[in-house]
């Protein structure tokens, strides 16, 4: 390792990630390749633009909420199948991503450029953002950006304390199955930060429950039920499964269904993107989702 070119703020990061093949970090990385959407959003949030990024899961090629900032960025494959030759041709001085997708490629990636991988891009969005900020030599700017988001969350949390509908259920319709989300998911972390409670089976550490059976539908009851729908391949089969699940008598008997408090959310913003720009988009939706008075929504708006 060439320690002389590692900024002081990166040393603690190196201590955590040295075993993952990090070699040296340029003092001010100028050519960054991102291999996960949350790392892409981190770079953009800090006012930078990656030279290359993996394609957004459901984007053309980018998610709509980041597309305008991604002009000229090269697509370097998919998150689970990045194009290593193309990445090398871009001559990056830093590669960012997630072990979840790229751990097996780390020996090769670290020969191309210093590589920083967070453990899991699906959970721990705040810590992941700070990790990326440190790697970019932008820890102070990262903390400032995070503080603004935390200020908005605190404002919305206070406003939500005055609302009667505070227990939320969260699930996703996938092809042939339902996944219910728990506290360590992206949406779970965000709703917890907003001071909202969850049904018992969702109020647990962990990412979620796959293959949630119809026999457990009664566990979904809450003041509000939010759901996402898988939006990439096999879309038709997902919609058919969703229709069948929602036609089940047990679903129809849920109090939240009978009161008309079942709400579809954007799967990208609330479940798939996992980045700080998606957090800001999600916070923008909270006043409408919870019918907050216009004045309270405005008080907690972006740029407060």
C-alpha cells in the first residue's frame, strides 16, 4: 500500500477495509466509477459526477430521479455483472460499490484502482454515505449533507407525532411471492427515524420476510399499509400475483383495507435505489402520504 497518498480522514476507513483489497486512495479522486446505485447517489449528492456507473436496475439507463445528473456517464454493465475491461479503460482513481454485489470481483477491481465497498447497499444508508464521503475525501461535506437530511427527518417526525395514523405496514409484490420489510431495510430505517411504529412481525431486526404466506395476512394490519411492486422483468406475472393476493378474503378483511388506507409507493425510491437522493425524494412524499397540513409540510421541505 502507498500510505503517503491516503488522506488522514481515510485512515479509519482503511483500517476497516484493508482486508478487502483497498490499495491507495488518491487525495482528491477525480475519476470515480460507481458499482451500486447508492454509491452513484453519494457521488452526485457531493456535487461530483462519476466517469462510469453500473446501469440502474429499472432505468433507461438511469433511474428518473438521477437521470438529469448523469449526462455523459458511461454505463459499465450491471450491478451484479460489471464490465471490468470497460472499467479499466476509464482509468478511474477510485471505485465505489457494495460487497453484496462486488465482493467476488474485489481482487480484480483493486488492481484497477483503489476500491471501497460497503457491506450491504440495502441497509445502513447513513453510514454507507459517510463511508463513500470519506473515500472521496469529502467527509465534511458528507456530514453537512447528512445533517440537512436529519434536520428534515426531525421536523417531519415532530409533525407526525400529532397525526393519529402512525403504525405502518410495508410489503413488496414480487413474481410469485410477497416480501414483508423489517427494521433493517431501507424503508424500515426511514420509517423508524420518522418515529413510526410497525406491526409485531415487522418490528424486528432484519431485512425482511420472504415468501410471506397468505395464512399470515392478518399480521399486516396497521393504520396505513404501503406496498411496492416489482417493476423489472416478469412484470405481468407480478401484477397477476398481486391481484390474487389482494383478492384473498383475509386481505379484504384487514381493517386497513376496509378503511381504504392501502397506498402504492414507487419501488425505486422506497426500495431499490437505497441512496441519499432517494431519501430526499421519499421525505418529499411524507406530507402527502400522511395528510400533514400544508404549513407543516412546507416547514419540513427541502432547503429548510
